[in-house]
């Protein structure tokens, strides 16, 4: 199951692999530096729209998988 911590870690790893500093990714994503820092630290947030902007900026995609099913739902 995805958690705020696992999402934050995935973003951090992708950012570092791209050679970006946090302020650079925040600017490229259109979010504030404080938001990005908290996101990478795994702070729970209701700002899903901003989280999706950051994920998109580092080339990560979201997949929804039903817990009791083998089907995968991928947002369009």
C-alpha cells in the first residue's frame, strides 16, 4: 500500500537521479519549496493536486490497484 512516506521517498529518489535541488524541482513543478520539502519527508497532505504536479515533473506515474483484485486502474 502506498503511504505518504513511500511517495515522498520516490519523489526524492527521482529528483536526485535528475540532478535537481529541491528548489529547482519546486519551481519546475509550480509548487512552493516548503510544500516539496514536506512532501519528500512524507508529511500527510490533502493537497493531491500539488502532489500530482510534482510526480509529473519527475516523470512518475500513479497507478491504482484494487487490494482484492488483480486489476490495475491507471488514471488517464
